[in-house]
C-alpha cells in the first residue's frame, strides 16, 4: 500500500491511497473533485467544515482539519478496511449508483429552488 499526499494549487490538499488497481481513499478540498468522487461512488474523507457537511453523502467521512494525527490514523484505518475482502465492493464503488444519487440530489435541489423562486 502506498500513501501519497500532495498539494495541488488548483485543487487543494489531495491524499490518495494507491492500492494497485483501485484508489481507496481521497481527502480533498475541492468541490468538483468531491462531486466526481460521489458520481463514481467512492469513499471520501473530508475536512469537517460547513460546506463539506452540506455536500457529503453516506460514503463520506469527516475529519478534524486541525488534527493531522487523527487524519493519518483515519487514512490508515480506511486503507486497512479497503484491504478486507468483505469491504471490496464498498470501496470499488458503483458508478451507476453514484449517478443515480447525483440525479436524485439534483432533483431535490431543483424542487427546493422552485419553492423559492416560483
């Protein structure tokens, strides 16, 4: 297992756990990357800030952005879970399920906007 952490100016902090065929974990600070991960139905670690609390789904785990040791532990814990055969499907993701969630959320958002503007 390889853990990569880097700073990408356009994106923010990106951490990926490379497990050969699959990237098991991403911690991100960019809205578009989060939406891509959600569509791909990937597990995501997000800093516990208001916008992430609003955007997260059931496969997102929040972490304290001021506690790097807790984040490191969470990355290791999540990567270890991804190694378990019984967890393989969860971490592999299901793009069709992710797209269905995206369309459902877009519909809910559109209905909320209609209530405001119509």
